[in-house]
C-alpha cells in the first residue's frame, strides 16, 4: 500500500474515532452507545487493516480497539487563531 493512501486511511480512522469518542461521551441511551461503539470498532478495523497489506484477523483488530478505548481523551490536535487589531483598525491573524 502506498504511503499516501495509508496516511489518508489513518486520517479517516482517526476521524471516525473522534466521532465515536464524542458520541460515547454524550450518548443518552444504550442504542446510541452501541452505535458509537460500532463506529469505534470500525475505526480499529481500518487501522488493523492498514498495518499489513493483508487484512488482519478480528483478534488483532480487537487489540487495536482496546488501545482506542483506553485512550479516548486525546483524539485530534487543537487549533488556535490569534487576532491582533491595531488602533488604525488593521487586523492580523495567524492560525497556530
């Protein structure tokens, strides 16, 4: 698998993991929790499949899923925008 393709799939898996993390945090019922667990599991299967050219077993995807469950606190980097306004009304901004 090409490195660029692998990177795109890792980003997709991370995005799904982020959706699952938010969903599990704010789920209001068992049905929602089950759905977000399935999204988290799908993300883990993507990562497990990327790690080798051949699809890995469900057991190996399960180990990735356990790592994901243990590390739900940090999903993606935070972005910050700083804005400076002078007396003349000039605005300068920078994405950090």
